C-alpha cells in the first residue's frame, strides 16, 4: 500500500473485514485493544475468564456502533483457546488477527514479601499456566487458523526485558520467555505471510494485573512514576495506538519485533532499586 496524500492515511489503520480475537479482554489493556480494533472496523471476539465482564465489554463496543461478542475462556485450561477459536469462526468468521494478552502478576517480588526463597510452587505454577502456557496455546491456535495476511500480537512487559523487583519471579520469567516465542514463531510463519510481534508495556493505570483492581494507590503510582523518564504512569488511551499499529496495514513490514511502551523506562541505565 502506497500513501501519497493525507486522504489515504486512514487506510493505514483500517481493520474493516478483520476478525480479531483478544484474550484477557474483559479489562485493562485487553479491553483497550478490543475497543480500538472495533473502532477501526474489525469484528472483535472479547475473551476473558469472567463471562459477565467479557459480555459487558462486548456490549459496550456494540453500543458504540462496533461489532463484538464476549466469550468466557480461561487460557490456562488446555484446549480452551482452540475451542474458543472454533466457536468464533462460526459466530464472527475466520479470525485474521489474534492478540495473546491474558496474563497475571503472581504477587509481589522481593520489594514486597515475594523473595525467591519463599515463592511457592502454587504461585509459580499459576503464573506459568496463564502467562506462558496460555500464551503458547493462544499463539498455536492462531497459527492453526490464520491464513496469509494474518497477524499475531503478544503482550509481554518491560519486566521481560530487564529485572524488575516490583513484580513476581513468575512474572519476569514468563514475560521474558514469551518474547523468544514471538521471535521464533515470527520466523516460522513469515513464509506463510503471517506477522508476529509483541508489545512490552511499562506501568499503566487501569489494569487488573496486580490485585484485581483498576485503581492504584497514590503512593504506588508515585513509586512507579519515579522509574519513568516521562514522570508518570501510562493510560489505557496511550496503549491503543501502538496496539492498533502492530496489527494494521501500517506495520505490514514489521514482524519479530518487540515494541516497548514505557515512557522511556527501558532507556534508563540506572534505577533506584
């Protein structure tokens, strides 16, 4: 696609005709992604562990003039994503974009009470099942259904690219692992015309990744802000553009990439930790 005038710029971000599957879409980053994809013209499958919340997000999209449907799916349950994709193909059409966004934090790290000596098997297993196994199964399900022109986007974290003592050992380990999954899958699927990329968000307000609440205490927000050169946490509106870019025609020659969305945090050569 060649754009020679301003009139053609909207086509770079047009998802009309796409069927987009988003896991972890009942709140936070996943919800923000689902909403922007629908606004760009896609039919969106909103996947979340809570049927009530997934349906509510889908209903909000529909009330705004978009096309969406909610699905109760726990990506940690083996085979759940494949089964969901089969239902989505019947309901909305064959998926063309799959966003593996579902993830959990798994408690604090050693800045709280989550030092490695006390990190339990149960905590580790829960995070690995959702963040790593769930992402793997989502990417695998996508590879099975996508055709030429398909796109896969995976949500990692800046904690997958550096140490981060404010999140759990399970979180940093799984978020790092899925980045290599993205790179290797991108190489395999490129000859099929399927692109695979990742985002690595820094601290954002409005997620449920920590204690299940979208609000953040002022002191916690201030602590995070000190680690960010732009001096503040991100907002959900600020992650929508990058997530749209990586599945839109605008990024047609981008695959195997990881885009940090972190207010400059990864550029720091030092921290207060």
